[in-house]
C-alpha cells in the first residue's frame, strides 16, 4: 500500500509513460483478452469494417492501461485537480433531489473512468453517496480499492450485502451508485434483452427497489474529453409513480447504455466476458 501511495504522488503525465509501456505489452506482446475483446466488438458493431474495429480495439487498450494509472493517482489527487479532470454536468438534478431528502438510484455502466466518477461527486458535490461494489478476491487489492473509493466520505456496500443494508437504511437520503451492466450468474438471469445485438442477462435489483420504495432513478452518461479528462452527464430515467410495465427501468438503462457505447465505443469495458452465460 505504501508503495502505491508513493507512486500516486507522481504527476499523471509520468504515470502515463508507464501506461504507454503497459499498453504495448498488453496489446502487442501478451494480447490480454484480445480474443474476448475482438469477439465482443464484432458482435456489437456488425456494420463496421475490420479496420474500424481494430482502431476501436487499440483505443480501448489505451483507455484500459490509462485507467490503471488514473486509479492509482486517485489515491492522492486533490479536489482542485479532480475538479479540473472530472466535469460534472446537470448536477442540479442530483442536488435538487438530495435537497428534497430523497433516496436516489444512480445507474451507470462500466465506462472509463468509473473509479473517478463517484470520487469526483463526493469531493465536489455531496458526500451522501453509497457505492455498491463487487468484492475483489485478492485481499491486498480489495483493501487498496476500498482505500481509494472511500476518500472524501461516502459509504461502500459489498454487493452481496446490499439488500439487507438497503432495508436497514432505506430512509436515509443519499445517492446509491450501481453499475447495472454486470453479468449475472446463471441462476440470477431472470431477464434477457437485446444489448448490442446479443441476448443478454441483466440484474433487475435496481428496478425492483426503485418501484417498491418509490425512488427516483437517474443515469450517468460518460464522455472522454481528452486524455485524463472526463465529462459525466446526469440523465433523468424515472420517478414515482412508476410505469407499471415490467422491465421499464431496465429497458431504459439498456437504451441509454447502448447510446453511450455508440458515442464512445472505446470507453466501454470490452475485455469483460459480458455474454459468457447468455
């Protein structure tokens, strides 16, 4: 941990030199999950040529290695630099809901840089943010990520404990951040929908909680302005009284995520075997 903290004090431009080296190794030498990335891109963009897909793939690997450098930097990045690098648009939507003492469900997907996003909201807007996360198997990296994610307040809830935690704290006003594009286990796949031209299983915990407890749902759209600079824009999804049709919120999330992917194809996490159990 101490070594990582020391590294995080280096300027980001220095960390990007290491990122460039890792990119060359990951893409050209090791070929980290290249078959998975290529297969996912082919299915997602059947209208694109191989040349276009290879360009997206190269950009994806650059974003992937950059994200490691940026995440380490988040250990010590100050609020002034966070404000410079992470632009938050339409934050009045979130502020107004929190002022009304509401519990808000915030949906997002695995776009780079997903670690900087909640940290920037806590640092610049409001610390009443609860992040639901997937536990890392390695104890050292689990502790490292918890250290980074818990800066500037807020609360972390491991995914397996979320339902019980929510029931206990359901009256506490806050934003609950959920990466709703994670792959469910086979036994959890109760809803399938078309996502990037493939049948895909989805969790619907966010929709069930929102409808049962009459919560407002928002979505975070992600754009990369330039290297190390991101814009997160908040979109309204649903509010009580909710549409009674099944999957209405999940379907809106899928549509918004697809739109974001088509606008920023290299920002999505293509190395994740999202369709393994579909």
